[in-house]
């Protein structure tokens, strides 16, 4: 028994290594050849409020992740003694293809509507449910489980869960390394629980996805030379949902609520984003800067600014301050923010792994995370949504700061003055709109 386990671990390590190397090699090839495809694969919508990166970066990292998963999955099938992939494995792969392809089409052609992406994600979910048998048929709550005995309810709920996870992982893809780190943590939790119930297939598949994501992370964190894009985010979100459902379908002792604790951060971020946009009467697909990772960035940036101002005042009092206060020290590296959210996401995953078979405890862990998420969000929103304006007068050496509450969240970089100026930069008035001649026909350009 021990010899067989050692052999399995040895072959499993080979599968993970293959997935990592193939993903990293494909990511390197995409970065090295970017001059030939960057005109297509770059993000051309940098004017949107949620865009914080600078420079041209390819958005097709999903290709590298998918190639790594396919290569590692092939080795996994060989390890398990299956020369031909199992029916369930092929069902998962066939279901992931529409999700990956529609995401890549959006990354390259930029013309796929949100409705079309949802339909393709639903198609992939239906394929996976039909051919892999991953429909969720119980929730361990008797009053709810009765509805799952009705034909179509379990399938419909499973499809909605997969589509939701697919979009949830796309929503959190806003910082260098955030999407990849959250995926690796979630897959690690799935693998540990799978090993606890002696399900080596799910454990190896989860490990392969994690290893392939790590290969991509080499080029995405801390400095981003490649983005996952919609294709990569959709593929990873689909993979997480599919493996969680497969784990529960193959092992009824695993609580179905483990899926919520294993994907706690993406789930909370998605539900809260929907609620926030409904409350503000915004379109469901309208971009904004109200996500938790965006508030964290602005809050940490303001905290760094305040510390610099206090240090400058102390140095000024002792006569050691420079003549000008420069803002180079206030730049916040994008890659320095993701580890904070990795820790936040890792806590419910760890607790969920410890109580993987106890539904009541799983619900308590998820409810506790929701409370902590809302508390952190409110504190960050209160701090980060205040516009901090700093004025420096080189004649007197005085540093003054004022707070102005904007009507809507705005990036702090747009309102922080350049230090060293004697006065705030003048704001030129907006040009008056051209007057149309009487009875002239005008085209309505209001966004729909």
C-alpha cells in the first residue's frame, strides 16, 4: 500500500511538473512574440475606471493556462492507468472549451457582448453537467433538498452555479496575481479534501490546475507581462466550479457547502457587486471602481501618503526636510496588493478544509466571512473614497491636506497634485458644446 502511494505521488509530481512547465513555456512564448500579436491582444480600453495598469500587456494568458491543464491532465490519465481519458474527464474538457473560446474571442476581437458570453458559458456548463454527471442533487438541508428531486431543478441550479463562478473569477481579475493566487489557494483546498476522502483523481486534477496557474503567475506577478484576460478568468472559474461539483458528486460525505467556503472571496465580490449596482441603478455590466481590491489599493495609497506627510512635517521641524516633497514615494506597486487578499481568501478556505464534512460549520464559516468582508469593505470605502488633496508651498514649507468626498468613487491618482508646485494646477473649463443649427438632425450617442 505504501509503495503504491509513493508511486502515485511520484507520478502525480510528474503531472504537476508537466503542467507547470507547459504553462510557463507557453506564457513565455506569448510574451516573447507579443510584438506580432499585441495590436490584437492588448487591452485598448485603458480609459475605463477599473484599468490601473500602464503600458501594453497581452491579454491571452488563458491560452497558456489551458495548455498546461491539458498537458498535465493527459499525464494524470496515464498515471491513473487510463490510456483513453475517462468519459467524465472528456465531459469537463468539452464543457470548458466554449467558455475558453468565447473569452479568447473577447480578448482578441473585443466585440463579444455580455449576453453572448453568458450564453456560451451556459452552453459549456450544460455540456459538463450532461457528460460528467456533476449536477448538485443535495444541499444537506431537507427543506431545500425536496426541490432538487424535481426534474430539471438540480440541472438548472448547477448550470447557474457554474456560470456564476465563471463570471465571479473574472470580476476579481483586477490586480497582478490576484486571480492566479485565489485559484491556487482554492485548488489546494480541493486537493486536500479530495486526498482526505481518498479521491486521487480529483486531487490530481486540482493539483494540475494549480500547477498550470503557477506557471502563468511567473509572468503575471509581481510584474505583469501577461494577463489572463477573459479567456483565462473564465477557464479558471469554470474549472473551480466543475472540480468542486465533481468532488461532491463522487464523495457524498463532503458537504456541498464546501464550495462556498472554497470560493468565498469571488462569491462575495460577485453578489456584493450585483447588489451595489442594483442599489445605484447602474447597468449590470457597467464598469466601476467599487470592488474590494480597488478600494484596498486606494486605501493603502492614501495611508502611505499620510505617513509621508507626517514624516515630512517631523523632518521639517528638525530642519532635515528637503526643499520639495516629491510624490515618487507614493507609487503603490500593483503586485504588492494581491497578498493581502490572498490571506483574506485563504482563511475561509482553510477553515472549510478543517470541517469539510460538517454542513453547519461550513455555513457558519461562510457567514463569518461575509460579515468580515462587509466590515472590511465599509471601512475601506469610508477611507478610500475621500479625495485627498495635498498642497505644498516651497516658500513657507507648509504642507496642507484637505478631504473632499466625491459623489462617486474615483481613483486617487486623478486628484493628487504634483508636489513641488506653488499652487494647485489650474483646471481649464470644459469647452462649450457646439450649437446645432435649428431643425438639424442629431444622432443620439447615449450609451444603451
